[in-house]
C-alpha cells in the first residue's frame, strides 16, 4: 500500500549559530514532495506528520473513488455481458426452432438425398471372437526361475587361513609352533566337513527344486492345453452361433428375393424403420404383402398435430428481461402439417421402391393413421387421414425433387381429408387383413392371478391365454406380435409370434404343456415337426413341470428352446406377477377328481 514517507532528516547551523531542522517528505502515488524547516525539531516533525496525514487522506479518497469507478464499470460490463448472453441464447433457440422447422419442410428432399443404405448387410454379424487365443509365451513367463546348483568353493589347505604366520617366539619354541600349526589343521578339517555337509544339502535342495521346476512346467503346460481347448470350444460355439444367425438372415433374405410374404414384410419393415425422422416421430408400421398381385399394404403411424413444433422465434425483451416465444399462426401451421404428411407419404413410397432390388413390388398402398384420444369417449383410437395406391411404373416417372407434395398426392388419386390437422378419418383404399382362420380372439389373464394360484391346476383355456399374454409382453418391445390358435383342449396351446428383429426374430411357434408329469422327447419332436412344417425360425416349448434328459438331448443343436416350470414362474415375475407351481398338489387334486367321477 502506498503511503507518505519521510525521505531525509538533517540539521543545519547558520553563521550566527542558529540551528534549523530539515525534513523532506514524499508521496509517490500523489507525486507530492515537500521540505519542512523549523528551528524546533519537535515542531518540524509535527508539521511533517500533519502534511503526510493530509496526503494519506487525499490518497485514500482517490483510491476509493477509483475503486468505485472500477466497480461501476465492472457492473456495467457484467450487465452488458448478461444481456449479450440472453440475446445469444434467444438467437440459439431461434436457430434450433428454424432448423427443426426446416427438417419438417424438407422431409421429402432429405429422403431423396439420403445415400443408399445396405439394408440386410447391417444385420449380419461379422464380429471377431472377443477373447484372444491363449499363447504359450504367457505361460512360459509364469514359470519360476530355473534352479541353479550353487556350491561354494572347497576349502584349500594352502589358504592363508590354515597357514598361520609364525612369530619369532613360535620359531624358537617347538611346542608353540606345533600347537599353532595343529590348531590351523583342525580348523581346516572342520571347515572341510562343514563344506561337505553344505555341498550335500545344496545338491539335495537343487534336486528337489529341479523336480518342482519340472512339475510346474508340466502343470503350466497342461493348463495351457486346457485353456486352449476351452478357448477353442468357446470360439467354435461363437462361430457356430454367428453362422446360425447369418444363415438365418440369408434364409430371410432369400425369402424376400423369392417374394415370400414374411421375407418381403421383414425387408420393407427394415427399410421403413431405418429411415431417419425426428426422434419425436412415432415408429409404428404394419405391413401386408400379397405375392399374387405384388401389392404391399403399409399402415404407417404419422405424427399427430400436437407433437409438431410450432415455435418460429425466441425473442429477448430487454426492458423486461424475459424471453418471448413467437409461434406460427394457425394458417401457417395447418399448411406446414398438411405439407409434412403428404411428404411423409411420398417419401415412404419412394424409399420402398428404391430398396426393392428383388422387384417384389408392383404397387404400394400407403395408409397414414394418427393415434389420438377420441374427445367424445376419452378412449384411444387410430384414425386414417390419408390413403394412396401408387403403381411402380407411374410413381417412378415422377420427379419428386420438383413436385408440390399435396398436388402430387392428388394427381396420384390419393384420398385424404380436406384439412389433415382436423383428424377427420377417411376410408383406406385397401386395408390390412388382420383375420386368419387359425387365430382366435385373446384375453388377458395375468392380472387376475395371485401368489397362491397353482398354475398346474389352472383352467386349460386360461392357461393358453396366459402363455400368449406373457410372450406378447416379451416380444412387444421390439414391435412383435403374438397370435393364439384355436385350442385343442388337451392341456396344450399353440401360438404364433412374429418378431421383426432380423437376427433373433422371425416366425416363432410357441407350444405350452400344462403337465404334472415330466415332458418326454415326443412332445419336443412334435414341436420340431411343427416348426419345420410352418417354415418357422424357432420353436418354444413351455411346461409347468420339467423335461427329461432325452428331451434336452433332442433339442440340442436345433432351433428349439425348452422352458420348465421355474422358467415360467420367472417369466411371470419379470412382468410383475406372482403364482406358484405345486405338482404334488395338482396330482392329488386330479386323482381326487378322478375318484369323484
């Protein structure tokens, strides 16, 4: 801190003998300097102190004023920066809103300019086996150090230790001389015996370490062979499973090339699911294919008006220090929404034809529906807003980069309500056939059972629908569907699951056996036969009891999964329900019912 200071003090004496006291003071901050003179030393110091106090006060005020000025400048700068940041945030939010709207306005062009995708190639598994093969060097590094035979030098009688120096007295006294030489000889003999004992001990320890070293080498080599064998088994299993998956994909791909309905639906399902739209768009598509007329019917969930962004701009109101959102008008939004939905219809049809390398399609029916709440009933409903039948030859003649989507849609004879945002339903030109003579209506059971219910005694019909319900929950997350077949009243159930996943999915046959006895190999053979006859990818057998070893042996290396009572209870618990399986209780009840009848 800068303060006033005394630089120098001295005394002068005039010719008349009068003493004068001099004091010079300085303040560097104020750039002040002063010399004080007085004949009285005390007075001179008081004057200097008073002057310095004045300077310090003046300097303090100056510093305070400068600090206040700096503080005001900092606050002003801080406020300016705050406002700039708020303006920047408003600009960024506006840019985001504009980008979001631009994506919607260019939905069709984005689809047209997307680089072609390898539809099936993305499904194959070409990954390397993750665990490296054991190498011998690693096990060699685990070997202990090779034992060495270490034997210290044998004592020599010529060593100086055993040849004492003889003094003058030793030389003239025969007794002293012989005593000294005899002591040295005894010391040599003692050291020699110790050396021999140590040599024998060293050899024994060396031989033992050699044996241990050899045994450790054998143990590590056997461990190496064991690890290599285990690695090879896991590697072969990995390759086998990888091949099974890839062969399954090849089979499904071949179904598409041969215009088989399941393969065609799977192929075009992947096309539509891999088409990039904003994250908030729904992703629900149902397909139906007729190989006779090569028509693909597409039921496609389009975004409802209430999830489409309306934000145009974010403004920062300086006077009120707040953000204000500017929304598009109803007229602007209605035009945007109509244009978007027509673009989605044209883009989907374009992508389906674009990726139809097997020429499976001659025509596409695109039905766009919205999932909403009926204001009259408060219940969920699906409303079709537009429907278009597009012939391949006619559609591919259109230059989609230059069309007005709505005009193009109307030119293709598509049907739609006057204003799509009003969600006024229209009748689709063609609809999915959701009926199959083998399938029956299903109902849910799981919510009605509790921890005390014995599944082995469950009504056979309820048991059928419980199995269907559980597997529907298993497959629904991936867009799968489970249909229950007409029951045979034999305590079993057949169901068919359709899983769109190209790797683990496909057509899956599900059979359940509400048994109290062990399930034998015959039931597993029956399931395998059904899988083959149906052209399914996999079969699943579920029982309330257990399986015999012959059943597991038959199922090995086949696309079959066997789930016993424990698996069934775990599956039930996984989806939030509890029950029990008491085989003994079920047998006694069945026996009692048989006696009563």
